[in-house]
């Protein structure tokens, strides 16, 4: 589906490991005060004074987490950074540095890695983070990328999954289900392309959901918004596996129950229309589709006036006593237990 727009191929062996690292990282500059030494020594040196540090890592494996037949490498580099930043923001922290490790087979020319790094560089610029290190090695099969992100948060401002209390409001940012439906569209086009390679797909009517899949964003803006509104959530998690699975994580770790209202779940019109086209129930997609990288949080009732009417924050339910269990209240006012069917790389 994706044409090779750059026919020039430089074999990795032509550069060798050290030249390759130098080549790929030459554009990275240091912008953060907390970065004392970045790429180029045995280890990076960081200084956070009296701030607390959060650290998180994600590993992306070709064939398991991404399919290069429809994911452009630039987008992949971008997304590999975003999924990590999202975890930092879910702690109510601000990301400052990342390290990037890659294992590549010789099927990838230098130009392909340049694309990957262009995506990493774009994300680093937009989210204001320094790339301070990594590792580079060969792989016998596909491409593996591991990103580690480091962030800072004032002592006491970190938000864990375990702080939700009965009567707290359950709040979600943005809208959900888009990334999953974008993937459905891309998978369908891939099948069409296999049959007719001359058929370049027109994805314009799916632009929003395809972008949600290929170029997700992390909600740094929400961490900044919460600070401005002077709201500290009682618990928070990012939505990587699907709303229901993340709700269950919050409830189990906080020892509480939940009532989630089907009619409150925010859906983009493109998610609704694409679900109709694919004949899938949009609530099922909202609950179980992954990779939206929105934030799910609980806030105390007292803070409700501060968030009321904010277009970024939607109240979708409330926290109950653990004995009440975890329920979806449907449009028909039926109570259905919430179960985790989220996207899971280990079972799919
Ligand atoms: P070492 O032998 O100590 O592991 P390397 O030669 O692997 O050192 O790395 C040299 C420098 O380049 C280090 O600062 C390392 O963090 C950085 N680096 C290596 N690979 C990458 C990469 N893929 N992306 C960013 N930085 C990298
Ligand atoms: Mg190394």
C-alpha cells in the first residue's frame, strides 16, 4: 500500500554501528535544564533537584504491535514516543527525557531508519523532551523499538491508580474507540490492496480515525489543564488497552466499584458512522478498542464545578462501594457487569 518513495538504499553495513548512531542522532539537541549530559557518553546525566522522577518503558515488536505494510516508519517513530509519554502524563507528571533502543534486521536500509528517527525527532520537538540515549543492535527478523521515558512531578502531586473513592466522578478526556476503528479501516484496505495492488485507497472519509491509529497524541495538555484548574485527580490511568480494561484496573487497585453510563461515553461521529458501516456496536468498540491514549481519571465531587462544561473532560460515571461491583448502565437502563476484553498483545 505504501510506495517506496525513496528508492535509494544504503545498507546498514556500509555505516557500521557507531556511524549509524551518530547519523541517526545528529539532529537531536538538548533543551531541558534537567539534562546535564545527553547522547555520547556511557550514560546520560540528569538532575531533577527536589522533583520526583517517574520512569516508564514500552517495547514495540514488528508483527505484534505494528505492521509495516500500512504503518509508515515516520509515524511508527512518533507513536513509539507517544505511547511512553502517555504513561508519564497518566502519573500527572511532565515528560523530560527519553531513551530509544532499536534492534533492526539488514532488510532495513539506513534511509528507513532515518524515517523512523524523523518521527522520533518530531515527537521530541512537539512534546519538548530530550533524547538522551539508547542502544542499537541487530535483529534476525524484524524491527524492535524500546523507548524509556523520564518525567518529573512535584512531590505529592503524582496520581496513582489506587486513589479512587466512592462518590468520586469518573472522567475521560477526548473521545474513545477511534484508534481501533482506524485500524479496522487500514486492515480492510490492506486486504483490498493484496487483491489489487494498483488500488490506492481513498481514506479521506476516515481521516480522523486513521490518524488516531497512525498518529496518536499524548495528553500533556490535560496535565497542564488540571494544574490550571487546580484539580488533582484521586486516581488516573491512560487508555492503552480499552476503556473497560482501564476502569477495571482503577477499581481493583482502589478497592471500589463503578457505575459507567453508556450514554455519556464520548464518541466521534466518524467512530459512530464507521461502526455502522462495519456493523459493529459502537459501545463495544468504545469499551474494548485500545490505543486511544486518552486519560481516564477520578475526581472528587467537590472539584466538579471546576471541570463542568470543559470540552476536554467528560463525566462518564461515578465510583461506588466495592460491594456494588463494576457496572455499565445501558441506554435502556439495564445494568451489565464490566468485563475486560481489551486488546492484549499476549492473547491476540
Ligand atoms: P555503549 O557501548 O556504552 O552501549 P553505544 O555505542 O551503544 O554505547 O552508544 C553510544 C551513545 O549513543 C550512548 O550515549 C547511547 O546512549 C547513544 N545511543 C546508542 N544507540 C542509540 C539510539 N538508537 N538512539 C539514541 N541514542 C543512542
Ligand atoms: Mg550500546
